[in-house]
């Protein structure tokens, strides 16, 4: 008797119509999520607190960002004689090693070869020589006004507000 009840239950389940999905469920299962723009995601963070300052001294023009009376978190310097741009980002990446300093704007990213230094104040430095294709790309990216940009080293992203001092330091090496 027990086996007959189980057989009848299985037969009834097999013959019953499949449950219908409501239209909301159908839409949810067929809607694909839009791809996430990594630039927008990176730039969505709150920018660092501080201010940009511009200094010019004996052929070097530099824009530095930091909180008042503290070390700069990011420096963008132009050596007018050689045309070399140097970006120094306050970041510890031990041991000293070759790495990439990525600049992120709403429309473009640029990967710059860099090196970490951990003596004194730890930093990651990228030198962009006058002859490299990265130089005009960097000037184009950060030379034009924008709301903010980000620096990414080893997956750690820091967002900085943009200011005219950035443009002035870059354009000095044009």
C-alpha cells in the first residue's frame, strides 16, 4: 500500500503542469547586467583631501598635492631642459621593485613603467622621457580640465581632484 501511494504521488507530480513564472521573474532572468566601466568605478571614490601647489625653480616646474603642512601625496614635475616628466606617488610597495603607475581619467587609462623606493618616505616613481609615446598621452590626459583623476599602483587606487597646477606642470614640458 505504501509503495502504491508513493507511485501515485510521483505520477501526479509528473503529470502536473510546470509552475508558471510571473513576468517580473522572466524579466529578471533574461536581463543581462550592464558591464561595469572600471574607470567610472575607480573614479567614484571620494578624492583625497588637500590642495595642489605649483612651484618653479631653475627649469623645473612641479605640481604637488597634499594636506597643509604635510608631505605631498603626488608630485608631477617637469624638467624643462630635458623635457622629462616625473611622477612621484607616496605609496609603499616593498621590497623595492619594478611596477606600473596607472593614471585613470573618465575617458582613458595610461600605464607608466615605475619603480618603488622604500628608503625614507616610501614612493613609486615613474619617469616619462621626452622621446616616449607616453609623454604626449599623459599631457593630453591630465593637461585638460577634468573633475578628478586616479592613480593605481598594485591595485590600490587613490583619487585626486584636478587643478590648473597639474596642467601648468605638464605644459611646461610640452
